[in-house]
C-alpha cells in the first residue's frame, strides 16, 4: 500500500473526504517526525512505538577494495510493533 492508497483507505474508514484524510496523514507524519527529532518517542497503545535508536561508531570494509573504513555514529528512526498490531497480523 502506498501513500495515496492509504489516504483512500483512511477516507473510506473514517467517512471523510480524501483531502481531509491527506491533511490528517501529513499532520501525523509531521508530528511524529518532530517528536523523534526532539528525541521523544511516540507511543500508540495497541499499535506500536516510534522511537530513535542510536548506532555506535564502528569500522566497516569497502567491498570493492577491501579497505577498512570508519563509519560514524548515527541516529536511526525505528518502530516497535505493539501487541494489538502483532495479534492482528498473526
């Protein structure tokens, strides 16, 4: 499912217009992104948690040359599924 299909499904399920669903989805994406940028996590009970995980600096290897390279530490957005979502999938 891509973004436009998700907007269509949201509009049908909520009984709202597609433009309202698109606005709601964009607002959700902006709010989650802003919270993660500040270092917060977003928890939706029964659905899951959006959070930021930190990756430590490490060494890697260039597959083409075999040369050892240093990889910087970074922050990685992550999603941890909640029990309700896991149960729905299984």
